[in-house]
C-alpha cells in the first residue's frame, strides 16, 4: 500500500548540512511518501542553488528571494537577479523573505524596504510569497495589511487562491485569524511536536486544516523524537502525525488535505 502523499513546503536542501548525503536525503523523502519539496533561497547565490537542485531532482521545486538576515548589503541589481531567476519553470514562489528582530543583522528599516520590494515583485510575477516572521508580528502584519489593501489588487498574484504563507507560524490565534482574513495560509513545522509546546499545540488544534502547509525548515527545527539532530524533509511526516492527533483526524486525511492545499498554493503539477 502506498504511503499517503506529503509535501515539505519549506526546506533548505542547498545547505552544506546535506553535502555528504543529499541523494540519500531525497531518496528517504521519496520513501516517506513525499511528492514534492520546496527548497528556499535566502540570497541570490542560494536562489541559484535552489534552482540547480530543482533541475537535479524531479520532486524538488525552488523558491527564490532575499532573507531579512541577508539584506544588509541589498542593492537594486539583486532584485533584478531574483526577477530573472523567478522565470525558471520550477520556481514556484518568492521566498524566503520577511522580517527578523531576533538576530538584528540588518536594520529594520532596511528589512522593511527589501520586503516591500519583494512583495511587489511577487505580485507582479504572480508568485506567492513565503514569509519569515521572527519576533516581528506587529510590523509584519502591518506590512501585509498595507500590501493586500493597496498594492496587491489587480495584479497577477491577486488571481491566485492565496498570496502567501507565514512559514513556521509562531503567532497567536488572533494573528492566525487576521492572516486568514487577509487571504494567507500558515505553515507548521517541527516545534508543534515538542513535548513542551503546549501553547503551539493548543493553537494548532484550532487552525483550519485546509489553510495549512506542512514543513520541516530542514536542516533546522527537527521534530520530536529527533531533536538535536539534523532535520530532513522525510520528517515532515512527524508533523502530519502530530496534527492528526491534535485534530483527532486520520493521518491519511491530514495528508490529503494539507497536500491538496500545498499543491494549489504552489500550483504544482498533479502527479
């Protein structure tokens, strides 16, 4: 019997953590039932690497973009390069983009400027955005409110079912509801499986199963019981299993509903 189809909507397969066994990592994902993995760019170089991996592996698709922690030296030519890379047939999103007030590598005004430019690029190109939001819930939602109200309408992206996803969501129920109201989806990763993640689990139990993308953020955010080890896309199955428990829903149904949402979100071919 075939395993239920799953998709890892957010991973970083280009990182050196996978240099020794990348082929085996992809093979294990395939064996676990994954039909797609979206590997993320965080700058121009890693965006090129994401595309190279998408060309190498049939199940891998790419997102291209400039991460808030990689935007300190941003110049307009970088946006032109992201635009050119986004024309590749296996690029399915602009990401990973957003705001980060944890590491504070780039000034917040610079992060907001680069986020706005990439939101508008995504709208123009008709590609959804993958949003990084770390300790920046209020400014992030303010940016998304303004974008959805003033700059998204009438663009190619406005014709898509959802304009973006808040990846590895860490907000509260009120923020989740506002994100839904603005048209966004949410992503959940390994932290929902942690034994001490009671607040996140209580939130996850109340989220819409048809507005959720599963992810690993591998090699980071390794789910229980593998915390402390390198994460990889095959372990998205553990996120789905935890949600099946929280939603009191059969695992196969969780897989079917989240995979259908993810296929539609990224406009992936149906296999």
